[in-house]
């Protein structure tokens, strides 16, 4: 992979009183105004902190909305992730790129340098928003998009948070794009997944979910070992032309051998069969279980190999290293950054061994 250009530098200007307002309540979702500048072109924006637990970290992540002009490179908003708990700063991008390579819809991401009021804030990962513009850029059919906002997006009738029966079938989801009527299809999907008999499920699920793409999404989680990915960290897209739901991964920094706090996660922590109600029901169908096994086996032979992944990892690491040294939050941890390259390589070796040894469970 050849990289000729440095990451773009995004300049944000926020009035000092608005910065004070932002810092006053890090949990507030009320944005403050500002300007965004790139290559001497200025945009009026709203900006607010983003994320949940990551808001407490010293290096904040941001959600930027454009309103004059209303679009920036075909997008109405972007997400700037600090990746502070990922000492490699590449896990999220590495994961999303991997999903794309195995045939799953995934947002584009790129590293950028961020300056706020002229002061260097560090190296960030820009994540594309999953919305109507995401669909348009890919020439995909119109369709509703729902974000899985917490662990209740588990395809079950039982809450993942309090283990009680859900008060609403749409609990855990937030409609990002579409109409109120689109919520009917989401609720019907959850209802059918949980109430169809085995025989009915086998017959009907292919008319509700794009099964092949679901299995590829499942494989992506299992390979990258995103523990939360089965009930969180995804968006649902319902293609209006086919009527089928697809899943789109989102926020994959807790992967490749590290958990959400950056701690070591054993390479056998996430089972080859994955989790959640829908996964269990799909893999209970012999045909789909066989398809999933074939996907896993094929990816173990092709995409999830050191020959395929290690050059990408090394290239990405080498590309961002000079800019890590410019980041005031992580430049003093450059040894940790450098050691993560080998850590991720070792994880791939160990995860390959684990998954290969568990293929029999899918027979």
C-alpha cells in the first residue's frame, strides 16, 4: 500500500467560552458552535463530545455537524475518534478495512491531525457517518438506518442490561434515517426472530435478513474479537428494494487482542459461534451453519493470515508513527505504540490457532 500524502490537518475554532461550556458537562449532548477549516475553506459547524465511557478520558472524541455549507465531501457530519485506549491507534481502522475486504458494508475511516484554536490536539481517526449519504456514496438503495445504541440491541425479547422482558421491541435502537413507519419493520424483525418455530424460521429468515452478509458480519466480529459487537457497535440498514436487513460495523477499537479499556484479551475469549439470539438461531439451521463454517475456513486460508494482514498493519503503523510523535497525549508512550505492532501480529497467530482448533464445532 503506497501512501504519498500526510494525513489532512483539520482546524477547529471554538470560542473560549464555548470550550468552557463543553468542559462543564462532558455528558451533555448539546453542541456548541464553531468553525472547521481545511485547505483554507471554512465551514460553520456544531461540535460536541462523543462516546460513552471515553468522554472521561483526557483526549476527547468529537462529533462534528456541518451546517454552512451543509455538506463536507458529501457528508453532513463526521466523527473524530481519539482512539486513546488503543495504544496502537490502528485497531478501529484495521477492523473496518477488514470488514470491507470480507464483503461487509463498513464506514470509511482515515487518520487526521486535529488542531483546536491553533493548538495541536493530536492524531485522530475520522469515521464516516452511517446515514443517507453513506448509502448515496455507494449507490445503494434507499432504506432505513438504525443505530444499536446499547446492549439491548441483542435481537432478543429479554434486555441485555437488566435481564427483564423488554418494554419495547425497538429497545436498544435509535433511528438515524428513515420514517416512523420504518420502525414497524424493525419491531417485526425482532418479533419474528423470537417467535417463529424452527421450521418457520428456516423458511422465513432469508426474507428478513440478508443471511450471507449476516454470516460475513458475524465472521468479522469473531476474527477481530470484538466482545461487544454482537449486541452493540453496529448499525442496521433495511434495503427498501430487497426488504432485507444488513448489519454495518461501527467503533471497533476494542479488538485484535485488547478490550474496551485497552487490557489484554485472551485469543480464545470469544467463541467461534459468537453470541446473540439471532446468531444462535441462524447457526441452528444446518445449511447456514455449513455456510458459516465454509466462510470461516476460507478466511482462515485467505484474509485472516499474516501474509494478508501483516503488510497492512506494518504499513499503517509506519504511516502514522511520525504523527503519533506530534500527539501531545501519546507522544511520550511511543514505546507502547511500537510494541503493539508485534502484539497484534501475535494475536493473529493465536486467534488463528484457536479458530482452527474449533472448526469442528461448526460441523
